[in-house]
């Protein structure tokens, strides 16, 4: 399970998230779809859960949504916005 990096601060404004990574000194803006993904990155949802939610929400083909979700998650990983939920368990 993936989850948001706890050091990243964020706020939702008009349905879109603004993220701030104070360690890197970077900010990121997410559109509504990216914000939904971000909200689901709570350590309780699998990538498959996230994909199914987006596929249902936007009435889009699961296979295409899966590719898009993987790309968004890869970008988030690259920018250190994610952490492994299992690593937080003692």
C-alpha cells in the first residue's frame, strides 16, 4: 500500500490540491483527478482500489485508467511525495 509522504503539507482549494514539500522547497498543483488520487493515498487503498475508483468515477476503461494512475504514481515517487505504508509499521 502506498501513502502520502507525511512531511508533505497540502490543502485542497476548489477541488484541486496544492502540495508543499518543505524539505525539497518545492510545491505541486494537482488537478481534480490528481487530487482524488492523492486523497486515496492514505495507506488504506491499493493501486487497484484507486484505479477502480477513478474508472467508476469517470466512467473510463479500467486498463487506460490503470496506465494513467501508474504514470501519476511514478511522477509522485520521483518527487518523493509517496512512502510505503508498511514502512511506518514498527
